[in-house]
């Protein structure tokens, strides 16, 4: 899988969210450069796990739907001696 790409604006918004979180929850100030660096780290190291979980959840949902469709087909079959 290639790295997940975000626009500069998206990265900036994520960095600002991290800055706010660290300020309010950890009483830690993080500069803009460091916040962007942290966003890049999270994207490289952690994002694939979240991505894979999303893919797995989507696959499970699709499999459930396919079983429902299969059941629907079975329910409309006509009795036949052949």
C-alpha cells in the first residue's frame, strides 16, 4: 500500500487539532513545524492500521450483504421436481 496522501490544508487542519489536543489535555505546546512532523509520523506509522481496519470492516459488511442477497435468492426459488 502506498502512503495515504492528504492535501496541505488537510495536514494543516490535523496539525492544528493535535496542537489543541496537546495543549488542553497534556498542557504541552507544540509548534506548527513539530505538529506537521507529528502528522507525517502518524500518517506513516499508524494510518495503515486504521486503513486496514476500515478495509476489514467494509469487507465484513459486504460479506453480510452478500449472504443476505443469497438468502433472498433462495427464498424466491420455486419448488421443482427437477
